[in-house]
C-alpha cells in the first residue's frame, strides 16, 4: 500500500474573502500607465498601497524578449505603428520573395523598432495555503531602433525573419524611456481551482503544490516566497479554455555534486548543501521536478537509502519520495 498523492487543499479566494477591493485590477492598470519605472519598483508599489492595494513584493524578473514595434523612415517619422503587420503586407506584395522585398526597399532607409521587454512578477499572500496569494505580472518595455532593412544581407525566408537583427548590427538605440505595461493580476487559488475542474488527468502543478504543503518546504516557507507560476491559457479543439501553470524558481542554485549521485552519508550531505543554498528544506526535490537543476535519477538513490534503513529525511519528505517512485511525475 502506498501513500495517497498529496492534493491541493481547497480554500476561499481573495475575492471571496473581501480582503482586496474589487477594482484592484483597474487600479493597477491605471497606475502602470502613469508611473515611471524605477529600480525596485518602489514608486509603483507605494502608489498602489496609497490607493488601498495589498502589500505586493517583487519576486522575479525575466528579460531577453521583445515585441515588434514600428517602421520608421529615414527621417525618423512613423511609417507604420505595427511593424509586423506592415512587413507582412509588404512581403505579400512582393510575392513572398525575399530578394524582391530587399530590392524593392533597399533605398527607402526604413528602420525596424522593437519593444524590448522584462516581465516582473509580484506576489501578495492573503492566506496560509501555498496557492493563497495574488500574482501580479507587469511588463517593463522600452522601444529601441533595432536595425535598418538595408542592413539585412541574407535573403529572408519569411516576413517575421525581417524582425531579426543582423549579427553585425550596432547596439539597439533607445528611442525613449522605459514604461510599465499591465499584463495580468491573478488570484492563484481561484486560477488553480479552475484548473482542478478541467476534464482529463489532473495538472501536475496541483500535485506539486499539494506536496509543497505536505513537505518540509511548506512547513518552513511560503511557496510564493520561493516560486512564481508561469501561467498560460489556450482553446482546445472543442473551443474550451484550458488553463496551465508551470512553477518558476525565484532562486535556482546549481547542483554542484557529480551527475551520478552518491549513496548514504555522501548523498545526505549533497542534499543538505543544495537545500542550504536554496534556503529551505527538501528544495532538491522540487527543483528536480520543476527546475531541472537536480539529476532526475536522484530520487531512485534516495529511495534505495530509505529502503536500506537510512533516515536522513524527515518522514513527511520520505513519504513523498516513496510516492514519487510509485507514481513519478515532472513539470
């Protein structure tokens, strides 16, 4: 007989609790459009508190992405506000022939701008459960002059390829200050509640959070202090909305031990060192599931030690390892 899988406990949502105003989303949207970004986001968070909002804390920033911006002429005037739409139309007019496109536009002096972006994640706990928090996502955008179309020398295969900066292009030139753009504000408990009601096999993230609460990690720290959730939605073939969530670690320590796990005392020490670097107990297990920072074969070695009578894990954590061996999963 095996231990039953941990499940996410049902709890009231923040909206049901009446803890936050119903207009919170509108307030954040308005402030995002009017407050200038500063390091640490103090101006935005202070403004939100003054208007009765909750105590949001910055948790994670993820950059390195961009969106299409505008098309500018040689004088810097705007030719098109939507660069991709303009390029797709011009591409079609050239019979989707990259050489014809470059020849037609080589002397126009057109510049492609991009919106360089950073996604900022903020959290505001409102309850004791791992999902009892609000997650606020705000983008920080800055328009830059990326490259001239005349700088493209390799024949493009698609209109989208015209957005790619040639490798030898000079650094992008900022065209103005950065600005905030509201992305979404989500009551995570309510969001995961909708996921739990979906047909089909339960989403792995529900088990992940249930195990968090059952483990040493959940006894020592809040989930939203250590992780955020990357959220996504799509329509299935029946035109029904499907919700998805993937944990993203706020801090991801490296597994410094050999890729082939040790056994016994050496393995116990390696687990302890990883947990200490992460800042909470049983961290290695959750990074194995979601962060890919820990070798996947580690659980088999830990399980073998447990079967040999070695007791270097608390029983609450050992039970989860045994359950994983019976029913493995990953995110």
